[in-house]
C-alpha cells in the first residue's frame, strides 16, 4: 500500500525456503494467537482510529441514549425510576464518550507521526 502510494515499481523475486528448523517457537498457540490479534488491532488503530474506535464509540453513545430514553419513558408512565436502566445508560454513554475521545487523540497522534515521518 505504501509502495503504491509512492508509485514504486514492484517485482517478484524467487526465494528459497527451508522448513527443517531446529529452534522453532515453543509458545502456546493461544498465546501466539492473542499476540497476532493484538498486533492486528494495533495496526488498525494506528491507520484508522476514527473508524475502528470512534464509530463503535458513537454506537455505544446511541445505545446509552436509548436506555436513557427508555428510563425516562418508564419514569413518566409509571413513576418508577429503574436502577438497571440508569446503570446501562450511564455505562454505555461513558464508554462511548471515552471511545470517541480516544479515537480523536489517536487520530491526532497518528497524523503527527505521519507528518513527522514525511518531513524527517
């Protein structure tokens, strides 16, 4: 992707590969899988944090507003203030707002790092 953006030419080069390795990894496959997943999440968060973190944050805020409106409707109709709906609304709104702010900060940081890499 970077090569295409820089309009570089790409050529296929044959390689030799030896699969008879003596010192292979002895990591647990589950641990290795989580490590790979963590690397993928880091790459995605660096490239598009607004899409990967900000959009789910906005969805969580909307879910929180839904629970808040349900809470207000229930209180208006029955005069009963539901603690579970209050906790759900608060939780989703707080986590959603944190996600949006984190995505904004990561977006600014990744943009600064890209600009610094291009100029430096």
